[in-house]
C-alpha cells in the first residue's frame, strides 16, 4: 500500500477489500470479474456484495 491507514493491518484481501493497482491497469479486469461480460455471464455479484458487507462491518 502506498498510503497505509490505521485500519490497513486489519484488512484481508478478497475478504474486506479488493486490491486494484494504483495505475488502475487492472480495473477493467476486476469489473468484468464481478459484473460479468457484456451479457452478464460469469458474474460474481454475490461475492462482491459479501466483500462490501464484510469490509463495511470491519471498519
């Protein structure tokens, strides 16, 4: 992490948050993973909802 916060040590990747490169070079890949392709196939919407809930509850 470039700018660690007080809560950084308590976060687990793919449990409380999803890591994105600071250049955003992998942002599209992460969006496709969670939302699926243009037709919505292979989406992981339940996983992203769980990560969002767990991340919010952790802070």
